[in-house]
C-alpha cells in the first residue's frame, strides 16, 4: 500500500497526514474538522496523486 503525501497550495509544503494540523470550523450542518498546513496555516492542503 502506498503512503499518502499531502501538499499545500500556498507554500508547497509536503508531508504525511500525521503531520498536518486540524482546525474545527462551523458549517451550516454543524462543526467540521479541516486539515491545516503546519507550515503556513493554509486550509488548501490536498493529496498528491
């Protein structure tokens, strides 16, 4: 099984899902947890293919 690598669109940080920070945001359906870049704090973190 391949390990997942995440990348930040803002600062180009790359790392594993264990390294990201999490932030709780309020949505219309309740609270949701989103991944946050540990380097710059951006929520634009996505998996590399």
